[in-house]
C-alpha cells in the first residue's frame, strides 16, 4: 500500500513538532508501507495580512494567526493536490489539518493528530489572544478537513471527544490510537531490570523535562522539591529545557538548560537522566498529549502529572504514574512521592509496569499496526 504522507513542513526534519511526524513516517515504512512524502509547502497569505495583523495587535491585543487562515490552508491543499497528481498513492495520511483541509482527491484522506482548533481555545495560553476572524477561520479549516476525512484518528480520548462533541463528527469515523515514544531504540527488558535496580536508594530524584515552564507546571515541581527538602527528605531535582530565575539556586536543584535530543550527545544525556531518575515530574496546566510521558515509560520511569487534556490516555494511575488534580496542593504530591519511595518494592513494581505500558501501548510499532488495520478497510 502506498501512502502519501502529507505535511506543510519537511517531515524528515526531526526539529518539526518534536520529531513526531518523522517517527510516525518511519514507523509506516518499517511496517511495510511505501511512503511518498508531500511536504515543504510554501505558505501564502492574503494581501495586507501583516498590516491587519499589526493593527489588531496594536488596537485590541488580538492576534491574527497565519496558521489558522483559510487562504493559506487553500494554498497548502492546492500544492498538495499538484504533488499528489504525480503519485500513485492509495491513501493520504496527514498529522496536520492544513495541508488536507481543502484537498479534493479520489484517494481516502486520513487524519492522525493530537488536537483540534476548538479544543485549544481557552486551553493553550496563546489561543486566548486569537481574533474573532482567526477563531472563525480556525474552525472553518478544521470543519473542512474533518468533512473530507474518511477516518479521523486521534492520539487521545480527549481529542477524539472534541471531534464528536465540538464538531459533530460521526463516531464511526473517529478512532483513538496513541502516539509512540519519539526514540530510535529503547532499552530491552533485561536492560530495564538493571536500570531500575541501579536507581539511587539514598535520595529522591525528580526530573522536569520541558521548555514551557508555566504551562508545564514548573513552579509546582520546584515547590514540591522545596517542601521535600524542608521536611528532611534527600531530594534532587533536575530541570531540563528551562532555567528558572532563582538567586541563589537551591543546592538540591540542578539546571541543565536546553538539551537537544537530536544530537548524539544530547540524546545520550537525556537517556542517562531518564535512566537515573525516579520520576518524570511534569504537572502540566495544558497538554494535548505529552510524548515525553511515553519516552519516560520507555525507561521505566513513572510519570507524575495532571489530569488534563490528552494525558489521561497515556498515564494510568498507579500503572505507569499518577495524575493529580490541577488544584492539588504541594502536600499531595509530596505524600505520594514519599509513600512510594519508602516502599522500594512497590516503587520498582510501578517502574516495571511503566515499561510494560511502553512495550504494549506507547510505541510506534504498536500504533502503526493498529493504523494499518484501519487503512486496509479503506482501499
């Protein structure tokens, strides 16, 4: 089966969307699909768009978003159609709305993504500033895409429900298949056994791995580490992706700044941190999915997070981590961490269970196997 894998950007560039389109397309190839890439499309905006954008920002602090513009989406789809005409694809698969929103073709179109526009309004902070025109066009583009899709696959139940409840999509064409961890090779079961056994017994090691400090709940992580330290527990918090403005930096906090997982050195460093930490601690305020939780589970790291957005499809309480309420006090996090770390056997059981979740649910091979079964029914 030939798949026209369609994106606005270069899907082979690992820097796009945290590498998700790359790993998705590689998994398709590994599963036996012939993959034709349609991407690196040019963006074309309406005349005077930037002037309108500037004026709206100046006078009303509202944003005209080029990402959610019907003119631009139509231009993307026109380019995709021209590329598609040269191919012998059986099906079009896209992780994005825009390149297929206005694509009219004989092949079935399949969307596989993590969120829809309406579900991000009032959820992700930047969307709070979108103008009425952008909101209208964002919803219009999404509606056009969903009407053209034979299948709408989402990485979480949260996103799937938004398609049904906010856009009225027929339940029969909505499916949920979680994304996998974005990594080339995960440790084997034998390696995981050694990794977990080697984790520190004399301190609690927490890892915050994110660039968006506020949205990912960095302040809660820092407050929890402080509370544990002040209560006399030996704690070590490692922060990667952001450096909080603390003077002086507490002795129990290590800030490593941004580490690129797309360089050999950066990849090795992050894998070492995951292998050594007891918990990935990212209590997000807003999260469409959270690939980082899948990657943590690949190293048998339980995740401490919040019940928000698409996280609930990844993290199952006391199976591969724990989700907390958005308004959970620091004491609640501390109690869970301390109680678990005081019972080493229970902690290790949770760690192995987290790895089992990665092996059975949260990897690209498993995801593509499910997608393949769906695509076969379309062609």
